[in-house]
C-alpha cells in the first residue's frame, strides 16, 4: 500500500520527469499577502508568476503545498472534511496548455497511482456570458478516454457546468479561468436519478482540477491575462484515501495513528469528536511549524481556539 508520503513523492517525481522543477511548500502563513490568514490553495504563493513575473526555476513547476481552510470547519468530523491538507500542484507558466495538462493528470492517476480509468469522469466549462464553452477540453477528454477504449460522451463521462462549478480564481481576484475537474466514482450507489458528478452525496469525489488561467479578475471585471497558464490542484488527503481503499481521511496512514491515540485516551466513544480532535492536532502542529504561537489575534487566535 502506498503511504501518504509515497504518493506525494511519486507526484513530485512524475512531474520532475516531465520537465517540472520541484519547489518547496511555501509557509502556511502568507509571506506577502495579508488578504488571508493562511495559504488556502496551492497556487496562492505563485500569483505573481501566474501574472508574468519570471520564476527562477523556469516555466514548469511542481510542489505539495500545505494549506489550511476554516471555511467548512463545522463539517470537520464527518468522513471527508479536514482543515489542513496538502494540495498537489503543478503549473505551466505560459508553457504547455490544456492537452498536456489533462494528459499528465490522467497518466499520473492511472499509470502511477493505479486508479481505474473506468471510474474517472470529467467536468468542463460549458460557457457563460461572453466566455465560450471549452470545446477544446471536451475534444481532449474524448481523445484521451478513447486511448483507453472508452467512448466518452458529453452528458455522461464528460459533463458541462457554468461558472459556479467550472471557473476558478482567488476570491480576492487575480489570475483565473475556466477549469476542468476530475472525479472518481467511489462505487457507492447513486442517491437518485438526478445524481451527477458534482453531487454532494459521496458517490463521486473530486480528485483534481486543471485551471486554465487566461483571464485576470480586476475589480470584478474580467480581462485577458495575455498568458496561457495551467494551475493544477489535487487534495492529497482525498487521493490517499482512494489509493488506500478507505472510505474516509481518518483511516489513512496520515491520520490513523493520531486518531488511534485519541481513542486510547478518550473516556467515551464519540467518533465525530475524536476525528475533530485528530484534525485539530494536525492543524495546530502545522501552524506551530511556521512559528505561530497562541495569541489574541490573527493566526495566533486561530491556533488558540
Ligand atoms: N487553484 C485550484 C483549486 O484550488 C486548482 O489548483 O482548485
């Protein structure tokens, strides 16, 4: 069984083999941007480079970025929410574009991790307002699935959504664009006739997202960025659960030892509370790793509570 760390190493090595320079995870506390307390997406530290600043390591980069999100903290304790995660990320800074990006992602999932192509589904941007439908990605997906002997149709294996699902950029603005997400069928039954790949019932899990960053969101107005970047992100905790064949994060090798210890020390059996404690121990450790100490405001306050 591949461990969390082995999956991360496989990802970095696969992209390095394909011309990407491995860059270290940036600190969890943003270095030059006070708009958020913690880095919450793999691309966050790369914004200047996605906007055109030259990166010293070149135009193809890969990393595993530590991220912290408190937006859905109330959901932590169920099977699929946690506050800290590593986001696997690979970037093309005005280098390759859609075809290479989608093919790299699937080759990594299928050939390197052994995920089953028959259980993979894709979403693409279906067009909205003045931004056209991403027909190029649809053709790329069809061709790719055909290589594996799968006849992929729009409306089935490939599904179209609008900006609410298939558009990505930071809330504060900056580089953004249509995206194409990758979903994995967990094998659970559909929740009903209307179940679809973006349904929250747990049948399909999103395992990665290629954002095609060709636009700049400035003061809530879109303008061409003048560059064709790719920003891939995939949650390592989720991917690890699938690769390890377990139904939730807390049974993967990154959480299980913490959860086992929490269970051993608990006076009563309450799995939700035990998972919350395991999650918060991991989050607090990551925050402390970046030099934050408990305090009354900013990052220190999050650590304290
Ligand atoms: N930035 C995109 C996301 O967070 C892809 O990395 O989904």
